[in-house]
C-alpha cells in the first residue's frame, strides 16, 4: 500500500579502470532489482568488492547509475540529492563525518544547523541520542581524542541527529570490541522500535545480521543472489553449526552419528563437532557425547557471514 | 528559506573554526607571523626591482605599489575565504568528499564553507597597507570615474581570485594528484597579478590577461586611475570591464566545478 523506501529497477554501475595502457570496464553492480519497505531492517552482505558500497552510493546520490533506476524515500537520488539528504542518515564505519578538531558537542550543533533543526528539536534529539548512545561522558572531548568505540557512537548520533527515515550503515561495527558492538546494536534496535526507522546495513559481522536484520540480501559480483531470512540463507547453503565441548579428561576423537569431527585441542580436552541442523539438533549431539564422556562446558557456534558467503559463492562456481 | 539554513550552517562552521584556531594561540600567532613575513617578502621583491630601474613597463615604484596593493589585497581576501578549496584532493583521496553528498547543501558551498584560515588575514594586511600607501603617494585625480573604478576593482578582484580556486578545485576531480599543475596557474596568476602586465610576454598576456583575467585585479584599475593609457593589447578603458572579467572567470570556474562533480559521480563528462 505505502511507497517502498528503497526501490531499484535493474540498477547497474560500471567503472572504467586503467589496466596498463588499456582501459577496461568493470561491472560493479548489475541488474539489481530490489524493494525495501519502510520499517524493515535489511542486511546487505557480500564479499569485499561485491558491489555493496557502490549500491549504497547510488542509493544516496553520490554515484550516477550506468543502467537502470533507483528511488530512495520516493526521490531520485542524484537529481533530488539535497532533499534526500534530509531523509537519509549514513554511517560509514571507515569515514568520519565529524570535525576532527572540534568537540562532539560542537560537531552536533553544526550538523543541526546544516539540517536546519529548530533549537527545540535540536535539544530534544541531541538529549535523546546522547542518553541512549551514552555519549554524555565525552561530549566536550575533541573528536580526534576519542577511542574508536566512542567515535562510532558519536558518528551514529551525528548521522541520526536529523531523525532520518532511512539509516544506512556501512560496516558500523568494524574494529569495535564486543561490548561496543553490543551497545551499538542495542541502540539501533531501540531506535528502530521507537521511530520505526528503516535500517540497511552492510557488514561482515554475523552478529550484526543476527541481532539486527530480519532480511538478508546477498550480492555476488554485483548481482543479487539471495533475498530472504538469515535462517533461509543458512539453510540453502546447508551451513553447519558447530558444537564445541570441553571434556573432563583427554579423549580420542569422538565419532558421533550425523556429525563431522572438525578437530581436537589440548590432547582431546576440547573437541569441535559440526552438524547440520536439518538432520540433527544440538541437544541430540550433546546427549550422544555425554553418553561416552563427561562434558564440563560447551558452546554452539553459528555459521559466520564469511562462511555462508563462501558457500554460496562456491555453489555458484567461483 | 534554504538559503537561511545554509547561512546558519556556514555561521556555525566558521564560528567553530575560529574558536578552534584561537584555542591554539601560540600556533595561531606563529601562523600569522609567518604569513605576514611571506607577504612582506613578496612586497620587498617588487620594491627591490626598483633599486636598479626607475620604471618597469611604464610604472614607477609608487604606481606598482598600487598594483601590488590591489592585486594582493583582493587575492588575500579570496584566499582567506575560499583558499581551502585546494584541500579537495585530500577529501578525494580519503573519500570524505562522500560525506558532503550526504548533506542538504550544494557541494561547492560546503567545500567553501568547510574552513576559514584566519592566518591569511596577515597577508591581507600587507596588501591593504600597500594599497593605502599606494593611494596616498600617487598623484590620483579623484574624479567620480576613478573612484568608481577603484570601488569596482576590490569586489571584482576578490571574485576573480576566488574563481581561480574554484576552477582549480573542479580540475582536481580529474587530476587528484595533480594539484601542482593547477597551482602553477593559481599561484602563478597571483604572482603575475602583482606585476605590471605591460611587461608580460605574449603567452602570459593571453593567459593572465584574458583567459584567467588576473590583469584586471591590479594592473588595469591602476593604469586607469593614474590616467595612463596601458599597452595596446590591454588599454586602460578595459578597467571598466572588470565585472565582465569576473563574470567570465566565474563561468569558467563553475563549468569546471560542474564537470568535476559529474566526473566524480561517473555521469560521463
């Protein structure tokens, strides 16, 4: 019923690359047709160079498509760039949009002026973001003196200051420690719940996708090769889960039905067993193990994005 | 309404830049001092020529002071306001230019308002001093026409010099690592503008007389207010065409910028 927040139709982008003396055309994105509804949270994943950043740049009006068309928030990204900028917030994990020699507070007030926020709206939104991202402790600190975790929180707050309907995050958790990742994800979930914000994020971190996204788009060599849920993706590639058991005493390699023994450490004190959730369950594998030997501790590892991506790619013959 | 927002954004950026430059007082004074020194050395360079000759290109030392004063003051003000356009290659290499695309202002305006280098005030001070001295020591016939030429010369001179930076910035989108190539024109033009245009070699006449009309920032207004005729290729009455020259070079600058931006977006061109 309502208009999609992102809609692309056979979107494509080539780059001309100098190769010695010759110029050669590299297809970065090809025949990309997708639709993202308002309020969705979408993980856009793929290997390096798969075309993720190029797509984001076309959606935000930084790059002109070579083929096809895109509409973001109902606007034409390049022609309506300035209007679109009021609707979209973008966080580049690797590129700061703050002023390195200014304090976080000053950066925020400049951005508020850039987006033409009223003093009242600026104050309310800044307070909200400062509280929820826990930016308060370093509001007066110059950006260049922030730790990476602090800077990312400040970057996210900066990108969201004008309350955009669509938030695009390009590798938002890259380089962050576990705790910082956790905080950032919690914030994004809360922000989405509170304002019905649409999220589109590229990431290499499975945790990001698992915690934040209800839909996954996978690109390979510029083409969309999967569109669905993460479970669906894992299922299509038969991604295995891994049960890691710490045993009471050194044990020879375990041979358990429906599992694959991946390896042993510390002379058999820790063993890794891969299983396909389609055929068995973690509980059943564990039961089979405890029948033979005492288990002191255990962990279940989910397939990571890299692994899933690799499997999809190899299934596609590359 | 957008322009009000743009203005507020500009004010906010500039105010914060000024604050941050004032935070490092010692550095700032050092910058001011060195910038002042460079200005004085350039002025001295002009004066030194006159220790061995009385006239160069039909101008004596006091007349050249006027040329220098006008050209250097207007250039320094342009430098103060838009000189940081030459940091564009840094933004391009780091990819931070993309951030400009994500803000609701025109890109060029964002680049121009991204900074202000207050230390360049010192340069403008040298130019202003030379101009004031030049106006006092020359025997100027203060007719309304001459006053008008001078009043035109200052804003148009600033516009012409500023356009040089914008033109060069547009070219950076293509060159990226070729800032030296454009600097030859930008800073070469600055230097040429402080000299009597009447002694320029033919290629310079075409280049800085008309293509990049630097002769309009200092030399032409000077010969006009001093009642001189100027060389055959650059008659003094052309001083009245200074706004035209400014319009032309801005056309060039915006064209270059537009081409550059389109090239960056990969829209052909």
